[in-house]
C-alpha cells in the first residue's frame, strides 16, 4: 500500500508527516528510495516484521535516506518485551552470518490457535532459553540470519523451498534479488513446467511503465548475487499482482502476462576453423 500512496498526486504535500510504519509485506528497496525522493527527508520510515501469532510486530528497523544498507531484506532488531532466537534444526543457536529459523518469545505471543490444539502444539514450543515467566517460543518458519551489525536479515520461508534440477532453491531469496533491480516494483517467482516438460523458475514482474529492458539485462544483474541455478529461466511482465486477504502477494492467482521479456542475442566473429565452417553454412549469425 505504501508504494501506491507515495506515487499518488499530492501525497508529497504531507509535510507534517513524521513517522510511517510499514508492515505485512516485504518493503521493496525501490519503495524506500521513492519515499525519500518524494521530499520526506524529515520523516522516518519504519520497517516492521512480525507474524499474527506474535500480535503483529516483533522486530523493527528505521530506514534512512542514502545509508546504503537497506536492500529490503533487513528487518531489524526485536522491539521491547520481545526476544528472538535464530536456531538450527536441533534448536541450537547458529553463529552470526549463518541462516537459521526464527523463533520468537515475549509478552506479545498469542495463547495459541482457537480450537486447534495440534497446530498450537506444533508452533508454540517450550522455550529452552527462558529464564522468566515467559517460557514459550513461537516457531515462525521464517529463515533469517544475524549480520555483522547485529541486524536480522530475512531470507524467506522454510516452506517456500523448491527443488529444481536437484538444487534446493529458496523462492523468496530469488525475489529479493530481483526486487533490488531499479524499476521493478513487484515480483513473484514460481516453479512451472517449461516447453520441454521439465520444471524451471518463472518470474512475474511489475515494471515501471517508462522502463524498457530485456531478460538479458535482468539475468546480468542477478548473476552478481545469485548462482546460475537460482536465476529464473523466463521473465514475464504483468500489469499488477494480486494480494491475499492477509495482504500477502498471491502466488496462486497470477494475472495474464502482458509479454515475455526476450533475450538480447549477441553475435561475435568465429574464432576457430569449425566455427568458420558453421558460419559458411549459415548456422552461426
């Protein structure tokens, strides 16, 4: 919602605005940039993270203009009366810089799920680190890590991993890398069958209207941060993406694409006798 508000005519005139709190969906890097570009230098933009089971917000960070660290994956540090733990599969803390699952404890934890004791038992656990009356942990299924500045980085969901050609791929991590590319407003990455009948990644993008680039450019940008097996095979432009009733991007109902972004075919002079022969027969351009 924030990205739509800040491009609305007249919104930049809200000069008395001092604090904006944004949560519910990952904060796009371009949205952060646009926010401060719209003469909100005197305002503070707060990125909030938290599941409903923790009564909405548990972690926060204040974004600042031009600090160069907010790429959309930083979710910050725990708020007051909240404790967070980054644990491995054996419920042991992981070192700084290592990805683990986020567990939350504190005064904001819900009692459980109404009339669903099995789900409550699965997600609300005994806190082995608790030294106070708050001896419960909520298992978020979110992947995070502590960076060297003591800030949590979000790296997707445990349950959004897919296996493509033998590689386990975290879809949210791919989406975060795509979202860093200027002029891409929103994106969803999903596994789909390609024309050869095998599974591959497809990216659906909402792109600024004045922007014109192709799949070759996007792939070149992603090559800087992702290994080859995590880069989508196909890129589609869509006019918009739908949201679920909970405010999350709807992966199951993607609008019909406006177009598929093509590759930029580059040719070069043949370098070997074999390549010269192929060119003479018209096989090479």
